[in-house]
């Protein structure tokens, strides 16, 4: 292949890359995803399907073809770099699921077409930032979940010992075993009918039961929830900073302790170089 042919191919590929990354193209894909979400919802209505069902299926197929063409254009523009992006994998899986035949034993796969709405996550930068923040927060959340699991296990054993031994049917249902106690405590943690549904009936048999349930609610429902919120907020700041660094834009991104320590290290290095330079000048004189 001649040099001119190669340059023309690269030039055409660059044009395709510019096309698929253009904000107008992204806006059109976003609108199609939203419209497709509406049509998928309309397909659940029997009256609508009875009147315009075939037209909805045709429109759904056209949108799927557009999504497929988008992926083909991206693959042509990026070549193997296409698979380096997790979001491209996400789009490929979502569109691929939509092409699975929805007949016979695979009829349930037809319902999975609604997953195409999730493509908004890969198209809208703000949504991508939220998902990235959740990904960065997973290690910290695992630690919090581990602590929460220990609290649940200890509390379940205590609740079974304290309340499950009573012959009352409600006590047997709620606290008769560790698994039953864990489920009841989970209900209490979500604050779903915790007072009138569980705690007050238990206090009729055990007046001191409030001293067990109130600390459990404070620890699990308020303290742990705030831990989750704090981890996610911190991870969103980190994800926003990393995204800005990848784009080469620092802007008004939050400064972390790591950045501050790096700045101090650079200042100390400059001070050492200045002192060494002054010493060399003094020796020369």
C-alpha cells in the first residue's frame, strides 16, 4: 500500500473519530436513547401494542441499527484501542444483548432490551463521573460493610439469646434463630415499621429492650450511613480530579493532602538546590 493511500485512510479514520466524538452526534445518540426508553415503556401497554405495536417494533429495530452503526464507526476509528475503554465494552454488551433472539426459551431476553437505557451512563459525562466515583469508593465501602457485618452478627446472636427464648409467637418469628434475628434487625436498620411493628411489641415483654434497639439503630442507620456518604463524596472528588488530569485541565479541582505534600517536597528540593548553588558561588569567590 502506497504512502498516499495510507495517509488517506488515516485521514478518513481521523474524520470518523471526530464525527463520533462530536457533541452533535453525542446529542443525537442521547435523544435516541431517551426516545427508545419511551417506546420500550409503551410496549408494555396492551392497548398501545394493539394499535401501533408493529410500528413500535420497526422503530425499535431502527434505533438498534443506529446503535450498532455507532459501535462499528467507533471500532473503525479506534481500532483495537476501542477495547481499552470500559465504556465501549459496556455499550457493546448492552447492544449485543439486544440482538439476542427473543423467542422460545430466550423470550425473557426480550425484556433485557430496556438495558439500552443504561447507555445514558456512558454518554452523559456527569453520569460517568458518578459511576467512576462508586468504583473508587468500593474499597472503602467494603471495609464499612465488613464492620457492619460484624455488628449484625453480634447483634443477631444477642437478639436471639435475649428475645428468641421467649415462647411468644412473635418473638419466635422475629428472633427465633440467628437468620430470623438478622432479617428483623435489617428491617429495623431500614426504619421500616421498626417502632410499632417490632420494638414496641418486644418492649411489652421486655421493657428494657429499648436499650438494645436504640444503640443498634444509631450505629447502623445513622453512623454507618454517614460513613457511606462520606466515602462516596470523597471518591467523587477523586474521580473528578483524575478526569481533569486526563483531560489536561486542572481548573478549580480540589487539592488533596497528597498534592500538598508533593508541593512541599518540591519547595524543599528547590531550597536545597539554592543553598548548594550559594555554597558553590562562595567557594568560587
